[in-house]
C-alpha cells in the first residue's frame, strides 16, 4: 500500500518555506526559551551545547524523520496512524497519546496565556500603567479570585485565536501564521541580543552561559536531561510531528527538512540564552530557571533598562509567538484526529475541541500543582 492510497486526500504545504516555518514553529516552545538556556549555563556551558547538538543530529533528526514517515504514509494523525501503520495495539497506542494531548493542552494554553498577559503588562508600562503581571500566576496554595479571572480571560483568548487559525486549515491557517510568526521571532531575538550583549557587564553573563567546555559537569543525569530536552525542542513524542507529517507530500525531502528543523529549533534556544543572561548579569541579578526566570527575574531586568518596556514587550511577544504555535500544533493533533476519524465538519470539531479544552484548563487555574505532571508532555520548564 502506498502512502498515496493509505488515507483520504488532504491538504499539503504550499511551499518549502511554509513547511520549514511550520515545523520550526511547532518545535520551538516555552521550554526552548526558558529551560534550555538555563541548562546550558548550569550544566557544562559549551560542552552541554555540543552534547545536546550531537543528540539532536544522531537521535532527534532520525526520530523526527520516523514520525514524519509514519504520518505521511498513513495520512493520519495520532489517533489513526499507529493502527494504519500496523503497530501491535496501534489503535490503543494512538488513543492513549490522543487522550494525553487532550488533557495537557488545557495546561499549556494556560502557560501561553501567562506570556500574553506579561506582553500586555510591558506594553501598558509605556503609558505609566503598572499591571501586576505576576497576579496571573496560579497560587500554589489556596484559591485567588483575581488570578483565576485573569487566567480565565487570557486562556480564553489563546484558545479562541487558536480556533480561528484551525478553522482555516493547514494552508490558510497554520502555515500562513507560521510564515509570519517564526521569522518575526528570530528578528526579535537578534534585536534583543544586540541590546543585551552591549550592556555593561554583559560579558559575565556570556561567560556563565557558554564559557568553557566543562565536560566534568556532564553527569549521567545531565545527559539524560539533555536527551529529554532534545526531544522536547523538536516536539518528538509521536503526536505533533506525526500529524504534521501527514501533510507532507511524496516529494518532500525528509532528511533535508529534518536537519533544517533541528537546526532552527536549536538555534532559537541558543539565541534566547544570549538575550537572557547578559542582561541578567549586567544588572547583578541571579539566574533562575523555569517561570522564575521569565516571570520574575527578566521583568526586573527590563525595568532597569532605558526604554525597558520596549525590550520587555518584544521579548514577551516573541515568546508568545513561540508558545502559541506549539499550542496550535497541540490543537491540530486533536482536531485533525477527530476529523480523520469522523465525518463531522472541521469547523464543528474545532468548536467542540476548543470548548472542551477550555473546561479542562480550569482546574490548573485553581491549583498550581495540577500543572506539574503535564510538564513532562510539553517540556515547558515548570519544574
């Protein structure tokens, strides 16, 4: 059975550029921006980068090609590809992965909403309005009505806009959005790097980040973390890249596309470190990891800069774009899977999926600890 005959006719990418931007867009998420740079600085500097890139090229890229091949061959996403691909128990494997993504997407939509709220806060700072952006973070204990309502609003915005993109489908929705957002992200990173590395004392941050080849710090646990980070940074796991692989045509050059996707996703994470740590060290602040770095340390850094609101706005807009495209991919796993396995119109499926995910996003708004298990799915650095 050829891949052409193994499933229904479906959309394919309009261009190589659109394909590449879409694949990089889904690969670059929150974890690549706030988790990867910190891991580099703390665990081996340039040695960690070399080890990580080796994993990307020798493990990540072949794995990415395998997921694309499965999707292209079966013309299905997670929910149907494993069964059509002849995997033992494939029907149940696909259903399990689909279920996991369903639950995790609510959590991730919340995280994207946090970033959007911080971008809004930086914008309002230009007009002298001090928005307490930290108020949107869910409390680790108890219930906070203000935090809950803010999260409800921002998560709703994220899910609503994802729904608009998804209704338009691959070419007019996902691919078109990626062709704008991904280049903009890299332009923003370059602008911010220029500003960050020219700050007084920025060299200390660069030294902490990639200074030296500290191979002694590459312990087995760190190597395992690098392996996990490589998979997270390329969105591997049998879900996102399988559904996107189902939109590849027969002529798509999988090795070339996989190599460029790996390079693009890794580059975004490396560049983010050159934005973050020179600025943090320039103002005498301590580097942190996860949300502490992004939602606490960096806003303080931007506040100390001349016209800091502008650089803060650019940073959080770029981060929002990266996180948003990963959220779109998560929703596409759900929408594409439901459409492939039913005769329901795509628009109706989008409404149902988005509404259900919005409901599933509510419990984590109330209790922060509910978020933590889903970090293993998205690698967003919450732990």
